[in-house]
């Protein structure tokens, strides 16, 4: 079949075929794709960024500190919400050893084969001797972060894959894509990084234990790739123990400073590029059929069942997916609640199995405080169960949480309140263990 070229207004010679190829390029004109995934038009696995991202976590502060973070700080420091700025000010004095650490109560699930993109916004204090500021996707033992220390800027890879924590610190002048040092050959963007001004730090992770981590900044609407930590075909083990990590902001004085300093924490987001599918280990626990929970007094909340992370697996990712309740009594009426981080009395924690990251409690007899995450009503007149599916629209909302700075683990509790005294209930909870 003859082919006609519109640009030349001529037919192609016989047996000649015209093919067209679609190519992507970065802002500097470099072709990008799976064979050259250096440009920001593709994700960490070289795929064009055209699929809908799935947000695993986002944090902003409109009316208050949003409660998604825990902190450790000493008496000379302050952590304050600024309603006019919509951010959190992390302020230290000039005294040596002043320190503030802010970390999320959740770690975020990296799924093998999908690019994980992390965004953090902030304004750092002016650089000075003995002052260290850090922002990134990291915890005490593993992660990637930006650091300004004694006036110098680094991108840092922290790892415990050898059994002890070590760090690979790359100074700004040694960044292998764009140093952001202005009009120099090592900075294709010709821009100059000023961390005392508002910044958007991005990190995208191709983990699989051995992949590449890309770091950079969004400036003037452009994703400027600054440095890649390469690992495949270069190392003999994983470059980090895990890519499922918390977010963290940190400011500290390693010695006396000339002026007080404030690190402004603004927004954060963790995104799975290309969606997310739960493919974990499903487990469940509940009251034995012949040992229901007795609601001794009417109009009093009782903790029927609780789960939490084990002490040695506090960074595991565990998501409650469903609960079920059955009232036993004569025309009983009940209200159930799912409560996060309540104070429980008379607990007796039991392992959900040697392979599980979870332990459960059926013994607690008092409950106070905590945050109610869901609630509903049921009756016992028909002796029917009340299944509650909390997975489909919630996903990571019912993930078990912890304080990574103190080791405290937050229980997730099903509490039940009955109208009459002496009614009984049976409860169960299902969960998905993503970390295996």
C-alpha cells in the first residue's frame, strides 16, 4: 500500500515504509527512557511519568500540628505551630546539645518494582558553625536525607546492611548530575542552591535492595536532578536494610552557636508511582467462642480486643483490614469503636505467632484516651454478626503506628459499650502484614 508524506507531498518509493518513534527528553534535551533513566520525565524504573500516582502519606499543617509526627527535644528548644505560615517551627537556642527530632508515627510501604517518590518542603536556618539540619526519608538506621552541617551541604545515604550503621556522605561539589553551584560546568541548570530559602526536596527510590536513588530539588517548576546513588553492579549486598522508612526533620547544635536557629517544617508526601496492591500475610484473632467479653456495667466502654506491633518489629507495616462483632444478650444495644493509642488497664499481650509482627490482648478491662478512628452500632436481638470492612477505602489509615524515637508501640483497640449490664460480645479483627 502506497504511503504519502504530507510534509513533502510525495509518495514514498515502492517497498518503503515510514516509521515514527516517540522519544522523551529532559529539560536539557537529553533523551530519557528505560535505557537512560536520568531525566525527570521518567520514574526510578525508567517508565514515563504518565500513570496516576497513589499517595501513601501526606502531611500539612493548616490549623494545628497534625498529630502525624512524634518528637524528641530538650528544654532549651521549642516546637511551635505557626497558623499564619501553616507550618511547624523547630527552634533551638545557642546552647550546645540542643536538639529536635520530628519523625512520622508510620513507616511507608515500598513495593518492589514500583518507584517510590518522596517530597519534603522546608526552610533551613542560616548556616553556622556547630549547627546541623537534616530533612529526608530516614530513621535511626537507614535512609536518604539532605544535610547542612557547619555551612556545608551533603546528600547522605544511611545504611545498616552491614550490621552496623554507616553513612555515605556526598558533598555538594561532588554531586554527579547537578551541583546547583551556579554558573559552573558541574551545574547544567546554572542555578544556585540557597537552603535559607524555601525548598522542595525530592527523592525517588528504585530499591529492590540494589537499585538507584535519585535526589534533587523542584525549582521554578522544574525537577532538577542533583545526584544519583548507584548500586547495581557495584555492591555485594543490599544498599539499605529496607526502603520502608519514616520521614524525619532534625536540627541540633553539636556545640555552642552564635545565634539561635529555626528549621521550618512545611509539607511532606510519600507516593507510590503506578499504584499499590496489598500482597501481605493475612492474619486474624478473636475471642474464643466460649469466652466472650462481658460488659459488666452498662454505658461503660470496655476494650474487647487490641493489637499492636511487637517490640522487635516496631518498623513493620501492619494494616487492620476488617473487624467483626456479635452481641450476646436479650435485645442488647451496643456501640463499637476502633481506637488508636488508648491507655489500657490490666493487659496481657500474646504473640500472634513466631512469624508475625503482631501481638494481641484479650484481657484488658479499662480503656481511656486515644483517638476514635471509626465507630458504629449493632444489636443482639437477632444474634447476628456485624462485619465491618475497613480496608477498601482506608488502605493505610488503619496501619499500626509507633514512636520510633522512644520505642513505644501504639495499640489499635476495638472497644464496645452496651446499654445494659452483663451483656456479652464476641469480637475479631483481621490484618495484613505487608512486612515479611
